[in-house]
C-alpha cells in the first residue's frame, strides 16, 4: 500500500498553530529547581532520581518543559510538534507532588511529563481530533486504555502531539506531519526535512527534549518511521499486547500504540506500563500473550552475545551511505558476540501490498464509523460519509495541498462480511507470517531479523507529497509482530535507524538486542535545528 508505506507526510501550513495557549508559566524562582540541563537527554530514571531527592518537583519539570515548547515549538525553529497543552498540567503536577510527599509513588512514571498522540482519547479538557478540524472541539469523557495505564503509573499527561491528519490515511499523495488543525511538523535535525509520520509530533517532541517520552500509534510504519527519521527509539508491539480501546482507528488488525523515547531503557519502562489485558479489546485476551510485562529485566549490555540475527538484505541498497552505516552496525554486533546470518531471504511484501491496502480500506470504514457514531449528538460528524462532506465544505482549510482519496475509497467498500475482505486478510497473514517472518526465523533458527529502518528524511514537499524509500516496516506491521528501531548514525546530519523485528511476543528479545547495540554504539545526538542539510560540513 504505497501511501502508507511512504508514511504520508504533509507540508508547511505556517498559519496553523497550537490549539490551546500555554498555561501561565511560574516565576523564575519557582523554575530554579529544574534547569535546562535537567531536561536535555535525560532519562525517566534520571528524572525519578531528581524527584525522589527533591532536586526539583513535578511542577518545576512541567514549567521547564513548557518553556522549551514555547521556545522551540512555537518560536525559534517552530517545530509544531505539540498540538495542545493540557490546561490542567499544573494542578496535576501539584497533586502528584503532594502524593509523593504523603505516600509512595504510584508507579515508575510518577510525576514524569508524557505527551500522547492526538488520536488517543483523554477524559479531560483536551481535544481528541486526529489532527482534523472536523473533531477540533471533540472532548472525550473517558481515557483510552493506554492513557489510563499511564495515569495509573503516575504519568503526567502534558499534552497532545501533532500528527499526519487521520494518521496518514486520507490521501495517496499527502505530506507526513501535516494536519489541518496543527500545521506542518518539522524535523528538528534539519528543518526543511520531513519528520515522517504519522506519529510525527511524538517523535519530534521526544527528539527535541520537549517531553520525557511520548506515545505514538502505528498501522504500518507510523511509530517506526518517524522514530528513525528523528533519531529516537520506537517500539511497535505485537498486536494484542497493548489495547486499542479509545484510539481513533484506521484498521483493527494492524493498529497499535507504542512508546517513543530517547533510550531503549525508557522505551522498556513505557511499554511495561501500557501493555496489559483490557476487557474492551478482545485482541488483548490472546492466550499466547505474556503475563509478565517487566521489560526492564531485558536491559543487558551483553544481550547480543550468542544471538542469531538474520540480515534482511532486501531492505538495503537504496542509499550507499545508509548501506555503509548498516555494514558498520553488523560489524559492531559481530564484535559483541552476535552470529550474523547474511543474507536471509524474507518473502517480498510486494505480493501482498494490494491486499494490505484492501484490508485497511475495509476496516477503516467499519472501525471509524463505530468510533464516530459514539460521539455526542452535537458533534459535527458521526460517520465517514459525514467526514467526507465536512472536508468538502471546508476544502480551503482542510485540503489546501492534497485531497481525501483514501476516505472516498474506504466509503465505497462494503461490510467486513464481504469475501473480498476475507480473502485479502487471509493473503496478508499467509504471506507476512506463515511464508514470511515465521518461515525465515524457523529455517535459520533466528532470534530476530535486522535491517536498515529506512533512508534519511526527505524534503518537505507540498507539491508532490512524500518520497521516502527503503522502509522495512511492512512485514512486521501486516503480520502484527513486534518491531524496534534504534539510532544507528547519521547521513549528512540526518538520523538513520537500525531495525530489529521478529515473531509474535518477542519484545523481550528485541529490547535486549536493541539495548546492547545502543549501549555499545551510543549513536544518538541532540538535534541542531539546522535550516537545511550542510553538504560541505558533512
């Protein structure tokens, strides 16, 4: 499915901005407890140690992060990664600070500011819009299961992040990172480059240290691609590990939320928090899913020793500089004790790309209609048909650069009882699982497959849309299997990621491998906010 695989990025809408003004920032004296240094490249464990020691409070962390959002997201480079700030951020911080003083912390994220993508329901005063003007005033009364889990662990939901509108499922030639509500998100490493999507704002906010961590969602590439393009760690979990309840959908067979962080350790903490069975999501009742979800136990710097890794060469060869970095990664993993089986022949995804597109179109119509029909009576839309008509009425604002072909194609589909849908889904599972990932792992007795995640970020292009190449996201996305990307280096100052993916519920294996690679290479660097690529310097 070409539009999904290119991760649909969208252009510079300089007129759009943050949906909610920043809460009033406290005094300089109040901010003194948390310095800028406390936020730069810090980990969740670092923040917890500072909070425990009383070096700063959760309120002071909120104030400092809001300072950075104001300076970098709204002014300066104008990243446009945060679409809305939680108007209750300070009161939540005060409550969490009081709880810490009176009792033990709720969990591993107590008092830590986290951003979530603007397609996750939050039962508060913030909107849940998928970046669309049609839902720009949509306030939900209950949290999505993911947000509920975050709050239970003590996280402070700082705000919502911008995204490719409708999670990149609107047009066949859109530009990732653009929404009619939030404008165009920019890549913090090189500002005229695309952040990829659809979890564009989550990736950029994490990369630019505007939050401790963030949640994104993926159907095919929407966590992994922006993570790689913005030099951070992303985990796309196995379908059924994390609940989909309360998330504006594309397709129930492939949608999942996942952590986006600056380190593998932080991603492990976040994944452990959001994973869990949910009575509102039957996928989470899979008997094969692990009962134990402490992923921090996998953080072994020697985790590559003895691992058998299959090299999926079909995802190399798109960019010679990326290939050179990839060879360096393979050499590093060999030195760390991994056994590299090179190459392994993973079944091509081309034969099932049309089937994937068919599945997503059918499921989008059914799943979105279900979500929209539950909105209050005064909501402007209650169906996909209503959405298409809304966009047509507001064409100048909603469709200034690209249209809504995917919406109209989905509306033309029938119910999920149609044979065409069942055949397409069966083909996807057969070719991606049985004859794909499962087959190659069994044949070579692999712990995981490795590949370059994708090429460097492409230019923001409102005329032609996205132009990325070489992505490896489709096989694990269609199979519903886990995928981890970790920073591996830079090409002309643009981040490049290394991918580990494998069979169902192998998150612990992938995290162990990614952590060992990360600790040995330390490839991540803070973004420099360059206006364009400096070829001479590179």
